[in-house]
């Protein structure tokens, strides 16, 4: 099951690889090729690319720490770096950490904000379910304000995000 999840995630992440720098793209591709056999080696390559700002590598470090290592503080750090570069799936995962209070204090407003950001960026449809759950935790006015903040964040190219 984990291998299937990796394949699906890598497919979605590779859709926006064209935007990566050539050197970080090569590191990312190497990591993708070896992750099935040696996660630690792949993680080291992801770290090299992430240090140079590669958003997809930052997402992968977050995902590995979230799913495989249950190190939610580190997952939050890397999801946030990737989310602030517009990676929709990272935005969704960041929202989920806030929703569940994993690695960060539980915060339904931040969870909704990042879930909505993912939606604005055509993120995975599973995000609609998270937004639906969160809509029972927030008032209509809170959600409208968060949607407004998310659109403002997107227009500013992530310079004014919460």
C-alpha cells in the first residue's frame, strides 16, 4: 500500500517539475528513482534539493516525516516551505496537520486557510472533504474571511500569507 501511495504522490508532484531548477530537478529525479529501495538515501537527496529551494523536495521531506517517521514538527516545517511556494498538495497536508494538531497546536482557522489555498491551486479533491469537516468548526463569517485572506495570499504570490 505504501508503494502505491508513493507512486500516486510522485505522479502528482512530477506534474510541476518543469518549474524546478535544473540542478535541483536532477536531485529530485535521483531521489524519486531510489526511494523505493533506500528511503534514507532518497531523503538525503531531497534535503540537498530542498536547501536550494526545490518545493517538491520540501514537500517530500514533509511527507516522509509525516507518514513514515511520525515526526510532525519536521513535517510541518517542510510542508510550510513547500506550501508557500504554491504546491497544492503541501498546502493540503499542512492544513491537515493544523486540523489534527500534529506538530502544531490544533487550529481550525489555519487548517481551513491552507485547505482552501489547496483548493484555489486545484489541489487534490480529497481537500473538499477536509473543508467540509472544518466548516462545522467555524462560523460562516470566519470561513468567508479566511477565503478572502487566501485569495489575497495567492494574489500576493505568498508574501501576505498567515
